[in-house]
């Protein structure tokens, strides 16, 4: 089975990455990007068309992974707070539009992704996104964290 993980780091600039995992192979980043608000929905719809609707083949399993966004005292002071919530709402609506149950969205803590794959580790493994403001790299961290949770062992970090 081929697994495609679409990972989202929601915000005013949304990081998004598409990771493909084939059996007995290292994961491959098919795309990583930092998108402004207006470009997020069309981009995500294109990914659904490619991997959810497009193939309809049982050997492809698509998953949506998103950074969990929790409102706390710091969030209240942060003027960007509404952007993350709004992008999550857009993502959920697109999931509904494609009959991808919201219950299937995999939520991950930002600290878990950062602790598992800090900047040095991303670079060492060859998954570093060049350019932007690290939002794409945050989405890559979430994609790789999910890959680990489904059985991938990052051999480049061993030893």
C-alpha cells in the first residue's frame, strides 16, 4: 500500500507538505509549500483530486495530518490567532466536500513534531524546505511524525 500524508501547519501563511511512503522505501516529499490564505483551499482541493478522488485505488491511502491549534493566554495576545482557526475551518469544509470524514483528520501537537524533528534532523535527513518562514518545515515535521507513528524508522538518525 502507498500512503500519502498531507500535512498542514495552519496560519496566515499555511505550511503544507505532501509525503509519499511506499513499502520498504524512504518517504519522499512530493511537495512542500507556504501558502497565503487565498491559495490554501485551491491547493488542498488539488491534492484531494490527485490522491483521494483521482486514483480511487485501494493501494493508495491518503491521510490528512494537522497541527493541533489550542487557544491559550498566549494565543489571545497573538493577532494571528484567527488565521489558524479559519484555515482549519477551510480544511474541514474541503474534507466534507470530498466525503473525507473530519474524524479521520489526525491532530498532532506542535511540540511533538518539533521534538522529534528539529531543524538539524530535518537537514540531516534531507527533508529541509529552503525558503519561506519555516511553515513548510513545520508541516514536514508533522508529516514525518505521522510516518514514524505508522512504522517508518528514520535510519539517518540512528547511531
